[in-house]
């Protein structure tokens, strides 16, 4: 069996973390998400995989460094972001047998693929993965007769939803799916729905309903669910690298992984699950309350507290508080930085009870700066000292509080 991973498109809804990368290149536990999808395929002995990427993608360069899976990868370029159907169409000459289609963020691929293959061996032509949702009008929704797939309705009107089972980014298809796509009268961004509706008319196609956690990545805060999935999986293990330096006064509770050449200084408290990559520095009297994921080359000064957050490579903090937040690569935070993560009226923030700040790559924050709950700050931004950000900032924005010192 073969597989196609879809890792093309602009990942617009993943802003501000889509700075020059596809969302499946976002890192957790030291690896890009697409690595965990590939690992799940390899663990099901599916080792002939095409990855459809966008123009000028750095995916191949990134994955060439992760060459321990024994998977043969073929990279296929989608020249223009013309939708999922067009991306899959690019792989038509690669496919010679029944194949798995995965979105690049499917870190739960091991169990997912095993269930799809088992269902196909029971005499099914095609398997579509779905999950129950509370708001069906926001998704592509299956029309079903029991478990048999009759079709898909894209974002049905409120009250006209055929079910509450939404289409997920994984399916098992036969090679002739491409013939149905080729025969479409019209091609558009969601034409994969049209091709699927024609395809299932002639096929014994069934739905596999799974829990949504760890499978969806549309918006930055969806990465919290993926992080928690990985921490609960057998991919995460308690580990302290031989070259790591842990001061005698450090307290470690729960599952914690600490990478090579990382130093944790005296007085720090680490409450797992926590992943800390290589070449990191955790300063004196830090408190890290998991789940926390710190990628390689991150540094913190003394008296820094973090909880339920994800930080990408090369970001540095001085002191302060980071809660329920997602930070991109190579950001800098001055002393006394504080995130707000809970509204005073306790109303949800993008559907979550708590959400701090999401920051794109290469942004910098001055001393005593802060952000209000749910703020989105783009890449290459500068936030001045003593400045509190109340609204989203687009990429390449400078934001300063107007100083009005009075000197007598």
C-alpha cells in the first residue's frame, strides 16, 4: 500500500505561525508534525510515500535531517495553491495501488492507519475518517446510511445538516479515484468534495468515526490538542540526556524530557509533562507547569514561569509569566513580560476557557510589556517597553506606548 501526505497550501488560518512554512512543519517533541505522520505510516509498514508540497517549500530539507524511518519519500510540487483536490491530483502518476491520504499534521497516524487498513480488509473499497462535531455547519459533513458513506455536504445550512460527523483529513482510496476527479465539469478550491460524491456512488465506502483530539490543525490553538496527544502517546518518554546539567536544587515531578547540552539551574521546578530540547538554558527559580514544549536553543532568565505553552526554536525570555501561549522561532522577551490568558468576564477565547498570546517568528518585546488574552502578534513585530497589546498586530508591525514622562 502507498500513501500521499498533503502538505501544500498557504496555511492562512495558522497565522501568525505560518511564516514561510506549511503548518505541518511546526515542531513538537523536537520534530516537525509531518515527521510524526510519516512515523505512523512506517509503523504500519507503509513506506512508499509521496508528499505534496507548495512551491518553494523547505519540507524536503527539513525531513532529510530526520532520516531514521526507512521511508521512501517522493516530493511532488503543487505550483499554485488550488485546493486539496488539485494537490492530490498532482500525485496521480505516483499511485499504482490502494493508498492512504493524510494531512501532514496527523500525528495520530499509527492508530488511524491501522484502523483504516483493518476496515478495508473487511471487504470495503474506501474508508473515510470522520469525527463528531458540535457545529456541523462549519465543516464538510457526511451523508450516511449507517456507516456507509453516501456523500459529503460542504458547510450545510443550519438545521439541514445530514449528520454530525465531519470529514477529517484522512482516507483510504483506490487508484481510480483520479478518474472521477478528471471527469469533473468544474474545478475549484473544494472540488475534492465533488469528486468524492461521484466516487462513492460506485464504491462500497464506509466511515471510520474517531475522536477529534490530536487530529485537527486549522488554527494555532489547535496545536494544544496535538501537544497533549503526543505527551500521552508512547512517542514521549521521561529522559535526561547524559550531557544535560541539572543543578542539585532542581525539583522534577512527573514525566520530563531534557535534551543534550541543556542546563537547568538551581531552584527550578519542573512539573511534567514537559519537553525541553537540546542546547536550552532554564534559569534560576523558574517554574514550568506542564504541558510545556520548549524546542531547541531556548533560554530563560531567572524567575520565569510557564504553563501550558509551546515555544519554537531559539526563543529567549528574561523573567515574567507565559501561560496558554504559542510562540514562534527566534523571539525575544524582555524582563517582566506578562501574558493575560483569562478574560475578566471569563468568556471563551476562540472557544477556549483560557488563551494567552500567539506570536510569529522573530518578534521582540521590551521590558514590562504584556499582552491581553487571545492576542495574535505577527512575525517580525516589535512591541516597545511598558506597552500592553490589546489588539492583533499584523506582520512587520511596531507598537509602542506613547511615553509622557514629566521631569521637575
